[in-house]
C-alpha cells in the first residue's frame, strides 16, 4: 500500500515538473516570437525613416545640381535682383520673394483670429451637438476643396469686391493682386490651425479648468489664463502648419495675383497691385523655358522657396521650444 502511494506521489511530481517545464518553454517561445517581431518592426521603422531622410536630401541635391548654371552665372545677386527678363537673360528673384512672403504672412495675420475662434468654440464652448458637428465638418471641407476651385470662386466673387474697395481707398482698381491672393489664402489655411487647436484645447486636463472655476474664474478667464497658456506651443505649431501651406500654394495664387514680374515703388502699390510668388511664376513659365539659363533660374526659385520654408520652420521650432521650456 505504501509502495502504491509512493508511486502515485512520484508520478504526480513528475507530471507537475513536466507541465511546469512545458509552460516555461511556451513562455520562452512566446517571448522569442515577440522579440523577433519587435526587432522586425523596429527595423522597418528605421528603414522608413532613412528613406524619408534620403528623399529630402535627394530633393535638395537635385535642386542644387539643376540650379548650378544660374548660381555660377548670377551668384548671390540673383536673390536681390529686381528685374526678371528671360528674353535678355536677366533674372532677379526679389519680386517673387517679396510676393511670396507678403501673401503668406498677410494670410496668416488674417486667418489666425478665425482659426483660434473656431478652435476655442469647438474645443471649449460647444464640443457636442449638431452645430458643433456641422462647423467641424465645414472646416474639414474647406481643407478638402482643391485650391483651383478657390481660385475660380475668388476670381468671380472676391475680385469685384476687392476692385470696388480699391477704388474707394484711392488705389488702382486692378482687383487681382497680392491683397486678393492673401484673402483667398487666409480662407484656405484656416482649417489647419483650427483643427489642431481644437484637439489641443480638448486635451487640457479637467482639474486645471475645474480648479480655476472653483476659485471664481469666468469661462473667459479660464480660456485666457489656463487654456491658452497650456496650449500655446501647439497653437503656434498650427500657425506654422498654416504658414507652410500658404508658402507653397500655387494654383489659387496664380489665378488671383496678377502674374507680373514688375514691383511697385511704394508699399501700397506692392500690396494692392499685381505681383507674383515663387510658386506662381514657376507654374506659369516652367513650360516656356527654352534655354538652359532660363530653366535653371526657375529651378533656383524652387531652391530659394525650399530654403525659405526650412528657415521659417526652424525659427518657429525655436520659438515653440522656448515657450515649451517655460
């Protein structure tokens, strides 16, 4: 009897050891499988990151190589030359640089109050309901409409209004020009800052707002003293995103800006008169480039636009870092 009892206990002990070892082996196999897929996933991410970096470097290298004839021929004077005359091989980028910066920054100045108003309303005042959904869908629709549609709409609707306004303030009533292009750009870039701002405002921790309300703050005071300081770096990032969109816009600006290489003598003439941006002049004249220097000058405009965008974004990131650290 004792022998059978001892045999039973020994069998149970061996079975327990076997089960324990099997579970451990399965866990080891599972850990090995997880580690293998983790390593594969990490390598895929590294490869994709390197590919993106190579694409940017390749784009920059292509622009530099194709711009070399103009760089060698004109040098740094290309940037501040004010005459663009392909017939006589005279190329100056200053009118287009001024047009690009003026339209983009004017659009940002006009659009920022509307972007922040939409973001605050959807993020704090009216987060749910049919009106909130309608406004949110409308903002998203603005971003989805092709830019050439905005160009057509503005040409037939906005330009006559601008022409009447220019006649009243005593400037030449062209209708098309830098001011008209800036207005349509302002409408086009509103969704970028508004959508990001809405998401950030909704992510503000509730205890911060509730603490302010408990101290007797009004909703306006909570927005001014709690929400905006907490989200300022993200809101500024939204402005940068909008600015990047405005700098590179082509078709709507091409339709509305007037497409002239001449630059006015006064700020009023430049702002309300016709002009050109770097993107619009490339779109208008690239297919007309009939010799190497002309072709190279247009590509160098793209190179200048590339550097302008990078410099503005770097400055913006420095500002964001400064405010975030505070």
